[in-house]
């Protein structure tokens, strides 16, 4: 996992340098810093979401600029979690159904904040759709969101959530198990995009000399 986290932060630094005079990136950087100070685990989750969203976009033949916008969107998708109280945000136990409702509110909270701050519609859409599922079983709207962003956001979010250890789940899943999870739940996630994720991970792993094959 350290390798992916390291690569994600490296790409982040490159993009910050590239867009250092761009207001939206500067605002994004400030928000992300606030998230890092408040909850390191959520910030690390977000930077991996950004990394996967960028590479998925490139993998499906989006141009570089669109990929970079997906990176920024990934960084900020959970910014609404800044509103959550510590005993929920940093909980190491299973949450109650009442607390779940509070967690659900981070999507709308994030969307509202990003809108007020003048972020583009792509960033807003990523935030709003990252917990939606193709079969309508997601939240907050329970819609079947079939736009490109609406397909990238949930896959990136779930990949990162399963890949990184969480406060309530110290161990993480390996790529093979994560891909199997996606394939078993292909009514929730776009199958073509899962195949593109598999291709990206295969390339990325060979770049890092991970020799065992992804047999899914
Ligand atoms: Fe979220
Ligand atoms: Fe997330």
C-alpha cells in the first residue's frame, strides 16, 4: 500500500506545481490541508481516490486535463466529513443506524461547500455521486448514475476504502480481493470500468515489479 500512497502523493505534488497559479487548485489545496489536519486517515483515503480516479479517466481515453480534474475531485470528494463529529469520523467501532444518517449527510455537506466555494460542475458531480450505485442501492439519492464521472467516482472510492486500513478495520484487502469484490457486485459498478481498473493495476504493478499475477 505504501507504494500507491507514495505515488499518489507524488502525482499530487506534480499537479500542485503545474496548477500553482490556478485558483481552484489553490482552494482545493487549502481544503485538503484542513482535512489532513482534522483526519489523516480520511486525507490518505482521498489521495488514493484521486490517484485511481485520475488513472481510470486516462485508461478510458479521457484527455490529461480531464484526468487531472478527476484527481482534484477525488481529493475533495469527502470534504463534507469535516462536518462530522470526532466520535463518528474517528470511530473504531461499528456505527449505529442513527449515526449512519449523519455519515450520509457528508455527501450533501461536501457538495454544498464545494458549490459555495465556486468549484466546477465536474468536481460537484464527483462529490455527489461517489456513494451512488448503478442498481440504485447507493446514497444519498439512490439513483442509477451512468455518467462517466458517476461511474469513476464510486469505483475509485470503494477501491481506496478497501485498499487502505481503516480505523475500524486495521487490515486491508489486496488487489485481487478488491477486483473480485467489484466483479461479484457488477450490478453496482460499471463492468467495463472495472476491466479498465484491472488493466491499470496490472500495468502499475509491473512497473513496481510486483510479479504475482492478478487472477480474477
Ligand atoms: Fe464519502
Ligand atoms: Fe470516500
